[in-house]
């Protein structure tokens, strides 16, 4: 049987994404123990939660002294975008009932990007979308968790995180994850308004609560749509190649908190 160039290309892409994501997992492991988690807790968090943005949000709240409930709520809010990914990938993968739970667990930015891209580029090869999704899932899951363990062990050996400035690194890492999503005037304005709300509430509310309160800015913007930021939406409408409205009022389409189903 001859080799399949398209299949080989998908597998190479999946491996490269897994390697890049795994390298980033080292920083999460170190930041998790810097926030007060044990090596075992950091590893379990990566195994069970397995969504980078939510994990960084969780350790950021915990590291700031927030309650477990606030950390879980913040992580769940950030991870809500995976639900939108699931709606998209279920139509592409059509997993049988017994595979739906593991499929949902590994439906993240990277697997959705590879699977949906293959479905779009090779509409006549549904097998490539499935191969891309699962190969990326295996690569990212394996390397992310291995890197988390490595980073947690190294971070634990460093001792007091404040000596190295790691106590503030989780927040910086989360901002780095957020920044690429602020690609339009409307999303930048929503993010700026949310930052003002969070900053104003920090002296008043317990750690973690200002983040949840600031998320309401994105929820209101998504619910009310272009009416809130009419001048930004008007600018985006004019810039749209298709003349359609980019500032969709549906929750999650352009929100910096929920992300975009088509963000990659």
C-alpha cells in the first residue's frame, strides 16, 4: 500500500502542535506550584481540566488568594468556549455514543483547529478531519501532561516563588493567551471596559470575584450586540469583505472571554 501524502502531512502537523503546546505546559506546571498547588494537584488539574486558558485562570485566582469556588467559576467561564467548539466538531466527527465523552474532553483550541481545517480543505476526505483531530489530541494530551509534571517538579524545587517573581507570572501568562483574541476595535474596547471594572473592584471584592464581575461586561456586549459599541461595530461592518456584520450579537462570537469558534 502506497503512502498517503495528505495523511502524512496531517500527522506531522499534529505532532508539531503537540510539541509546541507541550513546551508551554512546562510553564503551567511551574506556575501551578508557585500558586500553592502541589506537584500531584498540578498534574491532576492538567489531566482532568485539560484546557490551557482555564488552567491558567484557575491558578491565577488561587495564587491571588481567591477561594476554590471563585477559581472554579473563573475557569469554567473561560472554558465555555470549548462548548462552542463541541457544536462545530460534533457535526464534523459524528462520534458514536461511546466515544462522545472522550471526544468532548479533548475538544480544545488545537484539536478543533486541525480537525475543522482539514474538513474545510479536504471536504471529500472526512477521514483526514478525524485523523487530524485525534492525532492532535493524543500529541497534545501526552506532551502537555508530561510537561506539566516536569514544570511542577522544577517549580517545586525552586522554593518560594516570590524570589523569582513567579507569583505574578500566572496573570501575565493569562494576558498573553487573551491578547491574540483582541483583533477588532470592539473586542479591544470590551476588554478595556472589563479591565476597568476588575481594577475598580479589586479593593472591594475577594480575589477571583472581580474577574467574574468583569466578565459581565463581555456578556452584556454579546447580549446587546452592536448597540453597546455602535461606532466600533459600524467600523467592523465597513471592514467586512462580505459586507456582513462582524460584531455579532450572539454570545461568544467576538467576546474576549468566550473566544470565537472560528478563532483559528
